């Protein structure tokens, strides 16, 4: 499936930048995992690989299980990426 790369890359990059900043201050394993998964998602999209290789779903729950920071804008950005990716999932 062809991705609209601008539709996906920009919000993924936003999440990656926020996670990188957080990891520098607080290298929690869940943040490192989320960062790795979003970087991998970006790579899949840039290489136009199968969407099934992207594994970011559940990241907001994992974040909240660790931090309970419900008002963090990062959560909204992560949810936005997940929502956009669903448009490209096979039916």
C-alpha cells in the first residue's frame, strides 16, 4: 500500500522529537521502546514497506501505565499517528 508520506511522516517526526527530548532527561525503558518503534515506523514508511511492519499501537497505554500523565500533549500526538495509520490498514 502506498502511504501519503507527508500525512504520516510529519506527525511521526513530532512524536520522535518529543520522545528524544524526554529520553535525554529520563531514559525510562518504556520511552526507549516507544522511540525505537516510532523510528522503525518512520523507516517503514520511507521505504514504502508493508504497514504490518509498524508496531506502535498500544503506545499510549504503555506510556500511561508508566507515567499516568494524562494531560501530556505527547499522548494526543501518538493517538493522531495511530488514527492516521488505521486509514492504511488492510481491510
